[in-house]
């Protein structure tokens, strides 16, 4: 039997009775069973529970826009079922007393959650190598990383271990793994999706968003997850449009902004550059006008992000002290201070400790003005750059990642090299804007590696952003490619 691996076709096949949710869920669980030992995309698999939910869908007891479709969620989303580990030793056995709002919404829409995916510890990283449970490998080439921090979600989708997935994006963690795994990934406008039940990394930047094989799949998932939530005061009451309805209607008079600074930026892989240039050409053929825009403060994006994010992280992660939350040392300790410090030293991995130290330092008296306050000023300037640019264009186009998937271990010894991977993605979070990554080509390696294109729009422009992404997708077939079978071999 041939099973659809994309969300909407799978949903429709179930609706029309061509397959049952149980058949599809069984198929996906079998793939997880055979592939996850190698790819390590899942931290936990909800096999029995998934089959129970699938049965309820088949019996007509659960309906909705995602009824019966297997979905994977990142393991930093709280679920009352199973564990929520954030891929950290600190939370290895943590059981949340409640479901994140997005989890509740996905399940109310009929989604079958098949498991929780691996990530860089507490979402800090760009390769999923910072996981306490070992790295996730890229299904297109298992010698390479899937990107991060939502690498488990992107790899699970690319390997056919789910039909759609959910991640979180603080500085690129949905878009960059989407690019490196050849799927669509969308970071919504800050406030579009409730963060209630998302384990906080950097609260002024974090957003939850979808992964799909197609723009339509991402649009459907976004529509299910979006909306105001009284439990997250940063979520907005802006109405949620039907993101799928108008998707195939091209945007008339489309103006695409190319940031001058990105043209000059060194360090872009030549294959990425030519794929992105070709995509610009394709948009022109489709009638788009290309305008040059300037984002002069982009060059300070990484510096500002790697102050703001660690500052917020150092504060958010203070709760893991071995008393209120998290791993507690079993060593004999003299006093409470030693209990805290030993528990934290044992529970947190090296990158998380580095960020806590950087953040604590940058927030300490005497340095606050020089680092944190200055980073916030840069944030305001970056936001203003985008406001200016969007007076001249509908959307900004650039690569998602400066390179295709890099080798496992290639950047682990050099944090700065790892941080620079985020050069095209962090400004979007800094300015609270929505951004989408879509496949736009492949390298010509024996194992071809996907290349991703990023489109960034003004706040709450998701509907238009998705239509613009769909215009390109409809004119290309990159989204139809799949990793060679057997995946991961
Ligand atoms: N790579 C960035 C970081 O390490 C972004 C991670 C994310 O978006 N969660 O912080």
C-alpha cells in the first residue's frame, strides 16, 4: 500500500476512506521503529497512545482539520502524557502536569501525536548536536547534521516518520533545519501562536511554528495553532485567517526586496548563492519586481542576538535548581548553595552552561548598560531597518542558511562558527517578523543536500507570505524530492 507522506493528502485520504488513520499511523510507527535507532530524531515515541487516538478517529469519535494525521512535536513542548525533556539531563524524567496550548489545539483538531522530537538542549544550538541524548542525523546524508535546534522535527518529517511536525524558533530553529532537511518551515510573527507550555529559552524571541513538505501543509498547521490565548499574555487577539483558502492565488504586483548587505556578505556557499539567485529569476518570470533594499544593521544581528538570548536564558533557566525543578545531585553536599551548583553543573550541558554564564555576566551591574542595554538599542535599529525596507517591498528574500547541511562534528569545537550559521535567521526574531523557509534547490553531491530560501514579511503578513511562497513552490518541484531509500543508510 502506498501511503501519503504529506499532511493534506493524508488527511484527505483518511477522510475519503481510502486509508484508515490506524493504517497510516501503523506505517509511520513502523518507519520510526526501523529508522530512529540510526537517525535519533525522537526522544520518545507514543506508539500505543497514537494507535488509540487513530482508532478513535477511525470510529468517528474525533474529527477536525487534522483528523487522523501523524504529527511529531518538539520535546520542549509540555505534554501531560509522557516526558518533556528539552533534550537535557536536567529534565530527563520531567513530567509536565499540563499540555501546552498548541498541543491541546493540535489534538482537538484530530492530530495523532506519534512522539516528541530531539533538539539542542533547551533549544540552544543550530545542529541538534547539543542534545544530552546524542545528535540527530540528516536523512539526506547521515554524515551531516539536520540543523537545529528543531533538528529532530525536521529530520522526522524528511524521513517519513510523520506527515507534519512542530518546532520552536528563537533565532532560526524552525527555518534553518527546514532548509537543511529540504522541507518547509515557518516562524510566525511574535504573538501569533501561544507559547503557553513551551519551555522558555528567550521569551522575547521564542515562537512555535510548523514544518510541512508543502506550503499548504505548513499553512494548515499554522491555522490550527494560531490565535489568542488568555494563558499567554504575549499572544495577540488579531483574527486568524484561513491560511489555506487563498493559497493558490498569486500576489499581483509582487515586489521582492533583496537586501544589499546580503549580496556582499562573504561566507555564503556558492551553491546556496546560485540556487537563491535562480529563485529570484524564477520570481521575476512569475511577474515579480525585484527591488534593492538596505538592512544596514543586520551585521550586528548575531552580536545582539547572542547577548539578548543568553541574558533571557540565564533568567529563565534559574528555576532548574534541583529543588523546584530538575535533576538533583546525589553527591553529599554541605549546604544549599552547593546543592544548587552541583545539580546545575551535572544537569546542564556545556553549551547551556556557556549561555548561562554569558547571560549572567552581561546582566550584572556594571556590564548591563554596555551589553544588554546596547543590544536592545541595536534591536530597535534592526526593527527600524525592516520597517523602512517594507515601505518598498512586500517581502524580503535571502538564503535561510549560508551553507547546506554541514558535517556532524564540523563546528562543535568552535561556538562562534556555530553562531554564525544563524546570520540570516536571527534578525527576523529580533524584529518579531514572520519568516518561512522553502526548498529551492539541491547540491550535486552523490547524496544531494537540500538548499533553502527564506522569505521574511511584515508583522502578521503570514497569509501573504504563504501565498508568495506557494507561487514559487507551484512553479518548481523541489518539494517533491525525497531522501534516497533506505533512508539513513
Ligand atoms: N541557533 C540559535 C541559538 O542557538 C537559535 C536557536 C533557536 O532558534 N532556538 O540560539
